[in-house]
């Protein structure tokens, strides 16, 4: 209370205005996200079987557990949001962050594809049929680069309405894609639909950021470029590691 007692009271109803302008869209986005997350399971049960739901659920659980090992979205959100007032700084940060996020997820995808049979045999021996589904889901990891970058930037730019519209489009694409692909390809069709939907939504978000704000979150050419900014980034990382793990006192070293 001591920190805020001298702050002048605003003449505007800030909380109420925020709820009316952006809060209503965030509320709708939360509901839509929950709806989309659960809808796929019901569609699989309708078009396939309860057993297919179990196989898909195991693969989805493994996918989510592996994703949580790299909590980049949580880390990136505040870092991206605080840079939106300086577009030049934001562009540079996003370019480097997306580059190394993509490479990290690419390595993770490779490890998952190799280790998936062993992991499922060890933790879910009754669901070995989910191995192929899990490996197909792993193809989505590199696309998570956009999911890490896009929402925090769009939130900071107050694009909650646009995010809600893309979520609504995602739900529509999920329904149309599932009705088309699940009866035709089974669970592989369910995974293919997810890949297509995520890719299309990410393209819409990327187009919005480039067209309206001049911010590009990914460029293929940047993967093959190592410049002074990359060098400075690695120097900072190396220095941080040395400070953390090699700061023993001279007496101990001697």
C-alpha cells in the first residue's frame, strides 16, 4: 500500500474500459480455445471409436509433456511484450529468438521421433498403437515457433479481437478438416488436420504482423546467417554459464 498511496486516482474507469475494449475478446478467446481443445476428441469418437480416442489421448499427453520441457512461451511473453514500444529493437529480438526457437524445436522433433517407441513402450505399454500418431504429432514442434512468438506480440499490440477471429477460424477449420480427413485416414487424418490448421492460422498471424506492424517472426535465410548479433548473444550466454557454474572461490580452485 505504501508504494501506491501517493498515486493519483485516474478520472477514467480504467478497469471497466479495459474489460469493454479487450476483456470481452479475451474472454471469448478463452472459451473458444477450450472448445477447440476438446472438440477433436468428440469428433474422433463419432467417426472412429472410443479405443481410437484412447490412442490419440496418449499421444497427445506425451506431446504435451515433451512440450512442457521447453517452456519458451512462458519465458518469451514478457520479453516480447516489453519491446513493442521500440519496433527496431523488437524486430531484432524476434529475428534471433525465432531462429533459435525453431532450431531448438527442430532438434526436439528429431529426438522425439527417435525416442518415441522407447518412451511409449516404457510408460504406456498397452498403447503401442499410438507410436505412429505421436511421431506424426512431433512434426508440429517446429510450428510451435510461431505459437511462441505470435500471441505475446499481438496481445501487446492489443489485437485480442484478431486473435479471437483466428481462433474462430481455427475451430471452423478443425470441424471441416476432421469431417473430411478422419473418415478417410483415421487417426492419421486427425493429426494431418491439426498440422494444416496450425499452419494456416500461423500464416494469417504472420501476415497480420508483417502487413500492419512491419514485424517478421521468421525468415528461412536467417537460419544460415551468423552475424555479430548472434556472436554477442552467444557471448552473453557463455558468460552467464561461466558465472553460474564456474564461480568457485580461489581457495577451492587452489
